């Protein structure tokens, strides 16, 4: 049994009570919250950074740390934190700064603190599990959805399924998710049109069609529009965001980080 485990509830507390007025904490482990983004590593389920996304202000610091779960089959499963842009790689300290960013397990009880001074989005990942996370350093005007958001989006750690979104006139927002059914026995896709405001788009009537056949035997009268659930998109900049889902069709609830995959020719995102 692991005794030095940090309770999950502490991960959501701005670290003003622990690390100082401008400090926050992000942990990585297997005890993900309901609906949290999780990633499978062999027989391990639910490896994730919590909380993510995390929004902070310029000059704030974030303490990253590893925590263990008493039910984890192997508490030595290694993790680290690596910026997608290569600006840092850390675990027991950071590479190039007197530390070692090689993935290390809970027995090392590693932690490190970084200060983020530049507004923007800091995307990062774990080399041990492919879990991903995002820190949004606020500054300047908040991001708003525009036509440049149109394109294909996916989670690089879950390559093989993803979404196509299109920003329409009259503040309408279309999304289609090309994925697989929960049993993994066949492909599945579902789509819908909702509305957007600011950096958020909500589609409340996502549908999954059934009853169609391949041409020349396609009969539109046989199409059945099955309710699938809802999708909520939140974009932090032109290339990063997340989708929260709540399905009534057996796909559950949760969230997935999004990174832009394509942008149609002729469109730009400021």
C-alpha cells in the first residue's frame, strides 16, 4: 500500500493555500476524476494530468508532481512532463537545469515548479503514458471562435479518430466525430449543428444516423436519426482546445484535448 499519496481533491485547489498566492498544482497519476481525459498504458487505465486545461496569469507558477494510488498494480510506472515545443523536460528536476527529466515512478516522489511569464498556450505530455495537458497563460484579448477554426482536429495521443468542425454563418457551429463504437466492433460517426459564442460552441442535438445502405441501394426514407448526446467545444487558441461529451447512446461522458490537424486553404486564424 502506498502511504504518501496526495488526495485527488487537492489537485483542484489553486495552490494559494499550499504553494503561495500565485501558485497552482498539477498532478499525474491513475486516479482520474469522472469525465477526465485518460489514456491507457498496457493494463493501466486512467493515467492523466489533473487539472487540465489549467488557466493561469503571467508570472504564476505551477508545481507538477507524481502521485500514487494504492490500487495501482505497479507504483513504479514512470512519468514525466515534457513541453510540446521542447522548452522543458522535467521529472526529478529538469534537463539542462541540473535535474533529470527522464520518466520516473512514484517511489521517487518527484516534483518541480515552473513559472510561466509569457501569455499563450503551453501544451505538454508524458513520455511514460502519452497523457497530455494544457496550461493557458492569459494575456491580451480573450480568444474568440472565427471561421479559421474550421478544419480537422484530434488528440495526438489518440491518433485514429477525430473531429471535423466548420464555423457557419449566424453563429452556427457544425461538428462530426469520426470514431468507433464502444465495443470496438465497427466504425461510428455522429454529428450535429449548434451555436457558438466567444471561445465556446455547444451542440445539444448530436445525432447518429442508421438505416442507410451503399449506393445504388441507398434509400433516404430508411434513415433513422438516433439521438447521441451533446458536445461542448472550448478553444484556447487557433490550434488548441478540448471537447466535452455527454452521450445518451452508451458512449459515456468525458473530455478529450484537441489539436488542429488541418486548415482549409484560404482560411486563416489570427
